[in-house]
C-alpha cells in the first residue's frame, strides 16, 4: 500500500498544496484509529492555467471531495514577466494573434520537473505509487501541459528509456479547454513503435462554431487522437472554455474520474491486486 506524500516529501523549490482524501473514504472506527485505515490509492495532480498559482486551485481540490484520493495542486516553475503576476508552464512567452498569451509555448522544462521530480522521485520511488495511480486535471495551459506529460511519458517512460506499457500510462488526463499542442503534431511518427498511448483522455470545452471562443478546434482534437487511443470530448452548450459552471457540465468529468480512480474500500486486508 502506498504512503500518501506530505509537503516535506517534495524538493523545497516546488510550490504546491496537498489535500488528503475525502472523509467519505475513511473506514476507521474509535477502536481502530490507525491512519492506514484511510488509504489513498490515487493521486490527482491539479495544474493551473497561465497566470495563476497553485494556491488558487486549492479550493477546487476541496470542492472535488474525491474519496481515496490525495489531490496535489502544483505551481508552474516560471513566473510571468513584466510584473504580470502568476506563473506559466511554457518554455517561452508567446502571444496569440489577438494579443493574448498563447498557452502553446513548449513544455520541455516543466515536463522534466513533473515527470522526474514529482512523479518518479517522490510518488513512485519514495511513496510507492504506480504511474497508473496518478491522474492529471489541468485548466487551459495546465490542461495542454497535462496532455504533454502523458505524451512524454508514452515516448520515454520515467527514466528516458522505453519502459513497459504500465510505466508509460497515467490513470487519466482531464483537460479543460485545451488539446495536444502544435509541438505534439510535429512529433508524429517518432513514437516507440507500440501504437498510441493508452492513457485515457477527457477534454471539456465550449461549443464549436464561428465566434465560439473555444481553443479546442477540430484540428486540435485530431492531434490529440493521433497520440491517445482513448479520447473523449465533451462540449458545453455555451460559448467559451473554462471550468464547468453547473451539474450538467460537471457530470461527464466526474463520471470519467469515477471510472479511472482505484478503490480499497471493501477490499479485505491482505488482499493482493492482480493486474
């Protein structure tokens, strides 16, 4: 059984918050107060959009209230320039044709940090999780970066080599308002010969059409489908991307997480998982 991480588990240069599992998953009683009675077989990484911080996603981690899941909000390593405030995941600062910050800015530096320092060194080696136990939920640039983490994992595993299939697939990626970036399209044909990544992907975005304001175009969906075997796209009935605003918009995401999260609840002590 893995050991849930604490703040001291991570390198001090990383900024993050940790939300323990929902009390709904607690099975301990007054006669059995052991902390291991509330296991956490899942890790959910929350990744903020451009110009935000990990602290601003901390309320979302509590609101999700996921059982048997430790939620970690990560802060991007690079601050925005010009005193704009907030942080970003990209290698560079680029601007879109409308003058806004372009979220598709290359992610090689941030990918190394998250794959090596967060997932490999802490969650897998130190805490005993499997790669399959880790899911990612990203908003805007955080969603595109989450897909890039899964893509890079598929290409090289955690140690730069191929690794077996189980070491190259996350439990799932939820991307709010972002497909695989253009850099993903340039890399087609450079995979490891084992087909598409089996990391399941859910993309939530605004409706398509002229003036809809969505960043998830048909071309972006096709790029994502070139890399991932299981891609589900859910469209809001309204214009624009962003976080779900009501139960109808949220339900497909929660259903996706329910299918992907593992559970120890009701499993007899001493049982062995066969996978």
